[in-house]
């Protein structure tokens, strides 16, 4: 799992106070250990179409019942609250505003399907990213994971999806969190551009 650089900036500043004058052999802490170039943030909106099996009876079980097709779109979140300050200049480093970067792009729409089968010992869930080559809940290219997909109970809705998409050069990461309440999908997401390919 790729970790966000913001936490490392805070930790680095805490541990950096121990260096004193004369520590010539001590390398300074890297404020950007993950090599983040820029970030961006999204809002998620969409709809859910129920699949089979449906709840039986409809009222139970309560909580997350994600079976069906999730369809959603992204829009750039204009607020700067989710944008990282990578170079510690007190300004958000949004893609397109950082020198030599472009505005974060995204697909016109996204869709995945959640299936459930009772194997006799309980429900077994599987996921299909529609329009993508499938291999369980993830896809690998040259032994590198290019996407991960899952749905869990909780978050800001009844169900929360987790869709991580990595570009073919493994430098661009879209981390999307569609949330399902009733048949309505909301949620958030973010984009991170790295200076080197990620494993």
C-alpha cells in the first residue's frame, strides 16, 4: 500500500530536532520520501443498480449489501483541503499548478460490479472492474498490480468502495472511495503523481 507523504513530513520534523551543529555525517531527513510530484482531489457521484441475490427479506441483513453495479463519475474538488503541501511552502501542490505538471485527468465514468455467492459457509464476495482485464480483485501487468478493488461496510455510507488505479508507467495513482447509501453513490478520491514508478 502506498502511504501518503503528509504523515512523513510531520514525523520528519519531529525527529529532526535532535541534529546539532557539528553533525556533518548526518544526512538531513527527506521531507518527501515517497517522491510525490503533485496531488489533486475529487468528488464522486453516481448510482447503484441492485444485482442478485437481493436481500431476503429486504429488511435483513441490515448494513452493507453492495451486490450490483456501481456507476460513478469524478469531478475535481476545487477546495485545497485535501491537496498536500509537498515542498513546505505553505501552499497546496495541485497538479497543473506545480511547474512541469498537468491537471489531473480521469475517465469519463467508472463502473464495477459486486457479486455474492453463498458457498454453504456464508457469503463469498467477488468484484469485477467493468471494462478492465480481470484477475480476482486486482490486475497485474509484468507482475505489478495496476488496480485493486474492494467494498467494505462503513465509511460515510452503508458501504464504501475502494478502487486504486495505477497507470501503466506506475507513476500516477488514482485512489477512489465511492460510498453507497440506498441507491445513491457519493464519496471522494485523490490523485498522486510520483517522480518514479511505484511497486
